[in-house]
């Protein structure tokens, strides 16, 4: 039974580096991985590692030079068409 629960829990989670890429907040997964390693990505106020698991409702803060952008995770699909990428998150600032 624990195995089924684990599978369901992982179904609703996604690595931060992958989410940043599919949402097109950052163009390439290697760049999002580097941004995490440099401490420029926060999830719910804490520094994120590339393998940090996201859940729906989490807040992501991205530091772009001297500007920050915070978004809320609304959806976590495996693949998103380019024209629909901005619909899987909500910009908060």
C-alpha cells in the first residue's frame, strides 16, 4: 500500500528545474539547474536545489540580476504547447 501512495504523491510533484523549463520561465533546463545551484531560485522562501520537488500552490521566486519575479504554480503537466505555457503559473509581482 505504501508503494501506491508513493506513486500518487510523485504524480503531483515535479522537479523545479524541469518545471522552469516547461513553463518557459527559463528557456533551458541546464540554465534552470545552474540558476538553482547559484541560489537564484527560491521555493516558498527557501533556496531550491535542481531536484527540489514542486507541488501545486508552491511559490517560486526567480532572481534575474537585480529584478525578482514570483509566480504561483497552478498546473504541472508533462508537456505544454508554447502558446499555453503562461497558463500553468500565475505571476504575483
